[in-house]
């Protein structure tokens, strides 16, 4: 099991927030829905922090990847977790690169004594999950974000790299220094790359993580949304932490309302 030190929560000079809420809530609830109005209020609160907050759209990240050149379709694509599987599907719809997507379960979970460990969420070990790739001529690894690179490196370590003629990695967004560690294993492409030091210069979060449980996996197996971790909210939004938290809590309540599809 791979671990890394518990990440502190300094205020990053730039916080990049992937907007994975607006289009999803619009599609599921409608243009004139209370849920979408709450999404708008959340982003207003986020943007009130000023220029150090940068909101990224899915379209601009996919455009960034596609602009780097065409690829021949891969025999097998490994989507790392639900997020990686979704990104692979979204990219395939645009490019046709990933006709056969296989999801592997792998996530970072906090340790009771500090730090993190990687868990397979009740699935088989990572090498066992990757066994069906045997015989594939080319393999793509896809995740939504390469932040520390912990999960992507774990998958690369579990792959019998010499068995494949072609292995490439893809993500929507990444920290530049972390991409270097992936590039030591195989070619890697990201739709958006942020320079700077992890956490102090740059950090990434998903907007959905502010609202929905699962962004934080606690040592006891429970999950939290980011708004339920006040010290992180104060670090990310030092000027408006309480307002962003209130907006996240209000949106969560609307998404969970009886009769309202989440």
C-alpha cells in the first residue's frame, strides 16, 4: 500500500476549480430550477475571493488535450475510478481514442495517524484488477486530475509495462511538477497544466467536491464534502469561507430534497 504525508492546507496562490456542477445540474434539473440558481450562488461566492480563484470548464480542458495531436485508438483504456472512467468517456465522444474502457477502483483515503493510503474500495487488489489487460497491444491510463500523481503512479507500478507496445497517460488537468514524475514512466498529456508548488502555489478541486460527499475519504470509511472540513474552507477561501460553506450546504440540501432528482 502506497502512502504519502498528510497534506496541510495552506492558502494556495491560485486555486483552480473544475466546474463539474453547472452543466450536470442544468441537464438534470432544468434551466429554471432552484438547484441551478443555487449553483449560480455558489460560484458567485467562490469568485468573490478574487483573481486567485480560476474556474476551469470541461470544454477548455478537452480542447487543450485534443489540440496536442491525434492518436490511434487504444486497445484498452484504464479509467482510474469513477472520475477517470467519466473523463475517458467524455474524451472518447470527442476523439474516438478510447473505444474499450475498463474502470479500476482506486482512491486516496486518510489514515488515522496522518497521511494517506490508497484503497480499492472493496474491489480486488490493483494488480488483479489490471490482469484483464494482458494481451493488449496498447493501453491508455485516464484520470481527471494529476495533483500529487500518487494514484497514477500506483497504476503505472502495477502494470507490467514491458508487456505493452504502447502505454500513454491522459488527464484533464495537472500540476506541472507532478507530470514530470509520470513522464518518467510513459508519455503523458494534460488538457491544462498549472506551474508552481503543490498546495502553496497551486491547488485543484472539483466544484462538486465542495457540495457532495466523497471528496474526502476519512480513515473510518465515511465520506465528506469539502464544506464539511472548515479548516480547508478557510484555507481555500480566506475572505468568504463562511459564505461559500453556506452556499454549498444550501445546494446540497436542494439536491437531496424529496422528489428532486440528484
